[in-house]
């Protein structure tokens, strides 16, 4: 299916378009957060636990820090983890999947066993172990998530390579004497990437959710750097009488994860010629 046809199918869903606009808006807010004039780490004990008002639209926390400013800067962390962890996952998974699918035999056996070994470990415990073993940081979290979630991409690429490597254009490329690397990256990979796009959209949502869980458990980005999960974690002791500390970051996580899931589902439908 051509790209115009895929886009036509995608935009038929108003919900998917809304989700796409929402993700673009959240990304723009994250990029423009430094322009915000309020320091997200500025402490003002005279306004601690202030409910939402004109001065602080989303209220303040127990140290008097502005929640709106912290959520804007927190979006930078949460979205960065989502995008870059997924990028690592896609690159690693595509590499192993391409090797397994193109060469087959021993290479396929080794990669398949490696995937099975990774899948033997519960995902969250594996991430927790990596983060706990090394110094918790933004880079550690992104790498840990990327290196533990690549198996789906590898299996998708492997399956596509096994299918398309026997097609006429792939056979013609081999007959022309093209090198394996050129055949893989120029001819096969562009035609095998469609299911990975779907997986990547779900992967971003999962990475954001996992980062929030790690931050809530105290294994996220070191303080005072804010992420949506760390804002929730800081609010645990005030949950009974400061509802805004839980509502707004929780809503941001929920809506962003839901938006990426909607986008992923619609991309999957748009790439499927049998979809209605």
C-alpha cells in the first residue's frame, strides 16, 4: 500500500487525528518548557499545597513548587524516555530481526534463542534490576527500557524478512551482485518496517508508563528533576487532602498513553488492506 493510501485510511478516524494532534501538542509543550518563566524547582513555603487558582493554575506541592511548571518540564522527561527508549528498541530489534530473517539457519537459531532468553525474565523485574544495578539516571532508564523491549520488533522484522527475501525484487538484487548490507537496508528493511511502526507507537506508551512506575517506586530520574511519575510519587503523602497533586499528573499519563495506543491501533488498521 502506498503512503497516500495509508494516510487516507488513517485520517478517516477522527479519534486518531485527535490523538495525533494531542501528542504533537504535548511534544510542543515539552520542547517549549524552558521558555516558561517559572522555575519548576523554586520553593515557596508561603504557598505550599495551594489549590488551583489564578496564580498557580494547577496548584502547588508541599514545597510550594508550581505544578504546571513541573508538569511541563516533566513532560520533557517522560516523552524523552518514551521516544528514545523506543528508538533503541527499534534499532536493536531491527538489527537482530534482519540478521535472523535474512541469513536464516544458524543466525536465525541464535537470535531466536536470544529472544527466548530475554523473554524468560519478567520485563519489569529485569528493568528494575538494571536500574538498581547502575546509577539511576535518565540515560540508564532509556537504555534499560530499550534493551529489554526489542524482542517484538525483532520478531516482526524476522517474519517480514522471511517472507519478502524470496520475492522477485529481492532475488533480482542478489542476482545483480549487490552486497548483503545493501540488500538488507535498501531493499528489504523499507518493505518490512510497517509492523514495527505499529509496535513502536505502543512501545512509546509502554515506556512512558514504565518510567512513571519506576519514578513512583523511587527508581526514576534523580530528584529534583521532575517527571510525571515523580510528581505522583511526591504526592503520596498528601493524597487525602491535595487532590490536584494526583489528578493532573495522573491525567497526563493516562491521556498520553491512551493517545499513543489509539495512534498505534489506527496505523495497524491503515496498513491492513483488509481493514474497513
